[in-house]
């Protein structure tokens, strides 16, 4: 990942079940570098902006959203508040 560019998505799986962060990151490889639980129902996914063949980030974001839909069909990509309490 380049130092000047950090692309992220916030995701709510819409479940109370515990999410395995390593398994989710592995399922979203090679597009996602890390998954962090940011609040009770929000996870932050840091996207890799230095992939082979340099696909446009819009394409990467779209692929990740579709992959999330396959893993957690009820989940949604969400926004977040700057003053949201950390989990």
C-alpha cells in the first residue's frame, strides 16, 4: 500500500455473530490488506492500492462490495461518524 493513499470501506455485516477478522481478510484477498472492528457493528477494510496490473480503485471497490455480498448477504457498506466511539 502506498503511504500517501489509504482507501477504506466501512462494512456492517448486519449480524450479531462474531466475525473472524482473519478469515474475512483472507476471503477478500488480494484486495483487502486488513480488517479492523471499529464499533459494535462496523468493520473497516483497508484496500490495497498497489495491486498487480494497477486496476482502477473503482473496480477494486466494486469487487470488494460484491465479495462482501457473497460472504454476508444481509450486510451493507456504511458510512461512519468522526466522533463515533472506538470499539
